[in-house]
C-alpha cells in the first residue's frame, strides 16, 4: 500500500513487486555486513555493537519515514535498516550468555518467535 500511496509505481498491481524490492534491500545489506558485525562484537563486546546497531536502526526508521522517492527509500533501507542491522548476528551469543548452554535453544526460539510475531502484528496495525 505504501508503494502505491507514494506513487512509486503507476499500477497498484505492481505495488507488491516494488515492496519486495524494498525488503530485498534490507536483506542485501545484512548479507554484506553480518560477518563484520560478528568480528566487531568479538573485538569490542556485545554492548557497544548492540548500541551502534540500534541507533542505526532508529536513524533508518526516522529517515525512511521522510523518504519521498523510491531510490532514496531503497538506499536508506539498504544502509541503515540492512547494513546497520547487526542484532541478528548477536542474538545467539547473547542468548548463550544469558541462558547458559542448557536453555540456549529455548531462549533463542523465544526470541525468533517474538520477532516473527512482530512481523505479523506490525503490518496489521500499521496497514
């Protein structure tokens, strides 16, 4: 709906295709930097990396809300919401540190379930 409302596509039938490109920008950004976030975490610890990635995601969310063209939206999603999205890399080591080896899989499963739930509920609320 966003892609059609912003007139990023001429035909409403193509709105899903353009929305898919926007989501692909996120994934491509993660592919580029996931291993780098892991290396930075090993060197500096999880807290500064989580802080940096969360501030990057916050900035990306704010900047994305002001986008008026498709190219700018894709760049912001690639850089801020993709490349700065380092928390998926940090989830497993943090879960192991918090829950220990015995409950690591349960905690990691709960984190993934909560993330999936937000991906379902968020669009339902936002439209």
